[in-house]
């Protein structure tokens, strides 16, 4: 799964997520990526979020919307919200979860418990950051 | 100038860190840089967040080192089957597609669904027909399949065949 979240100079947020699914998956299986609120969500008043990991777990937790709700209603930053969503009902929602997010103030977040998280970000004119985390 | 920023993630089929070769990691880092640059340039010039995320994801879909578009995983039947979604935080408009084949950039199809249809979500053959109606670029099956994905798929299938059959 790949994804991007962005904040433009007008203060608008957007998200896109795309996936080739999982190796050997059931034909017709839908993971989190194309499900709005599951693996993809954006709203200007809060944040934009894209998820990767175990799609079924992310779907059951509605984790992209969870991050949005934590930013909007609890006043957390994108990073704080992703960390909290990562541990949401950990016993019931066991599995790989990865988030990228950006909030309306331009705070970026990358949080994950996956084996590998390949990510990158760039804020304004600052130097780009690229990482393959294990 | 107001704040602008972009974040991307790029999953690949390999989830076992020990199987990630230095060459593959270097290729993935390069792909991440290209994708980031594609999105950042749009934001830097004053373009929209929506255009930026589409461009960044298109770049990853076109790169065989990531699990989307070219380089997608293969389903049980050994076929590529892709999903994508896009959402505009300004309007809460959204578009999504699932189980599409042949469409070079599923993220652009998702955007087309958002902007050119009355719907939010179109699946399977309907999504493919919608892509054809709107002139999106299509590719043959072999464009999407990589040697790496085929090899990992074969390993999974062979492993399943080793399991004892518990039904007629």
C-alpha cells in the first residue's frame, strides 16, 4: 500500500491511498485502503490520514477516522493522535498498523508498528526526509 | 508564505526486513524521493493538496518497487487487483475504487469517480468501464506483474499446497 497526505498553501488538506492488496489474497477482497474512514480520511478542520498494514484490522478500527476524531475532538496533534490510534483496543485490534498524517497546522506524523515502514516527508522549504525504518 | 507539507508512505511486497537487499532498499529510497518531489513541487508552486497527493501516489504506482499499480501483489488466482481512494479535505468529496485491473493509475480513477460521477465508490468491472469511458490510460496484464511479486506469490501457493487437504 502506498499513500500521501498534503497541506497546501491555501490551508487545504488532501489524502490519497492506493494498493495492490496482499499476496495471495482472496479474489474480490477489499482492504482498508479504498475504504473512506478505514484507511483514508481528510477534513480541513482537523487532518488528513493514510494507513497501511493489516487491512482488516484497520477497517475494524476505522483507524483513519479515529485519528481524525482524536485531532478534532480531543485536540491532539497529528502525531499524538496516530500514536493513540496505534494502541486503540490493542487486544481486539492486533496487527500491523502504519499511519501517515498531517494536521491543519502543518504538523506531520509517521507512526507504525510494522516490520518495515518506508516513508518520506518535506515541510515547506526544509530539506526532505526519507527513511526505511525497520 | 503559508505552511505547506507532504508526507508519503510506500509499502512494498517484502515485509520481512531480512529479505530486503541493499539494492532493493536503494531503489525504494529513490522511489520515495521521486514521489515526494512530485508532490512537493506542486505544493511549492502554490498548487492544491489534492493535485499533490495524486501526483505523489501516481509516482509510486508507476514504480515497480512498491505495492500499488505496477508491482502490485497477486491474488490467489495470480491476478493483479488494485484498490485506491482519494479525499478532498476542503469539501469532504471523495472517490474510491476496488478490484480494478488494467488501469495504470487507480488513484486517478478514484479521482475521476470523485469528480465525474455522482458516486463515491465504484468496484470491479464497473470501475474499469468507467476508466475506459473517461479515457484513462490502460495497460496489459504483464505491465503490472513483476518477477518479485510472481516469485512471492508462487512461494505462498506452494506453501498452501503442502498443507493437508481436509475436504473432498
